[in-house]
């Protein structure tokens, strides 16, 4: 029996007994070992990109500066050969992005960044699922990423479909309906309140805000990192016309 199974077995046998306390200790040690092992996978020695060791505010500044280069057409040149060797041993991205899957939105391009800089999770409608949350927790707890941006965009098809479902009771085939179900609280909230512009735009921004809050309050890892000021979670809206990312949450 491995030490984890032994610990679980001991837990089943006694509540509050010394055996149980020992078992809890063993499980705690295991989880610490697990995180250490994952961190070892992430970077064996020092972070491969020292320029990525930033505070949350510095990370926001860098993202927006990169977006400025992107919108003005002054993007940096890249050498994949140079960074390849540095990143073989690990990664320390300075920001995690929860983006829509839309092919017109590309986080590395719109922030003018390289491999190893952004930890990107994507799903149509940029909302938090259990798997997305797990990935973002890995980014923060293991890779020490100081910033998460939830990034929605103008003319989002997922949000548009949700507004259609709200206003016209539209239904969608296969598993697509699950996206609509996930985004519906934001669409309803936007429809219930005053809003400038289209309902799709208002629902897009509301969806970004709701998912920023969801991540800020996600226990146990992200909420703790936020409380300790190691992490900020913000929301961005990518404008398809200009390429500009506006901070909206
Ligand atoms: Zn979209």
C-alpha cells in the first residue's frame, strides 16, 4: 500500500484520533510534494525568463504596452531559435489569459508576446469551467503567474447566440447549448439593467465581469493569492475593429 492509500485508509478508520491526525499529516505532505514536483516540472532551477518576474501591476502595464505596439503596427521581431533553448527547462509566464476561442482574437499576437510569456486558456465565450479553473490554478500556484486577464471581445458569437436564446428562445444543436447555458446569467443581468449600445456588447462586458469575480473568489488557491496581493484578476475587452484591449473590470 502506498503512503497515500495508507493515509486514506487511516482516515477511514478513525475520526479525530492520533491515527487520523497522522494520516492528515501524510496527505498534507503528499500534496506539498505534489506541488513541489509540479514546480520542478515548471522550472528546475531559476525562472527561465527573469524579465517575467513581475508584480501584478507591472504585468498589467506590460500587457497594455504590448497591445499598444500591436495596434500601432510596431510589433517586436522574434527569434524562435533564441528562446527555444531557454524554455526547454521550464516556463514562468507573467500573465494568464482566459480568452474566447474566436480565431480573430489571438492573445500572443494582440499583446505582442513570445512563447513562455502568456499562459493561455481558451473556450468560446471566455467563461470559467472546472478544467479552465484547474489550469489557471496551475498557472498561479505552480508557475507563480501574478496576473489573470479574462478577455472577451466585440461581436462575440457565443454571447450573440446567448442573447438570441434569451430574446427569441433560440436553441442550438449538440453541446453548443452548454455555452449558452453558461453565458445566460450574464445576458440576463445585462438585459435587466440599463446599458449603452447593443445588448450583445453589454452582455459581453457583464460576462467578463462575472468571470473576473468568479476567479477572484475561487477557493482555495486563487482567492488566497488575491488576498495575499500575489495575484490580480482583471477583465479586458478586445475590439475587433482596432485591436485595442480596454480594461473593463
Ligand atoms: Zn467570442
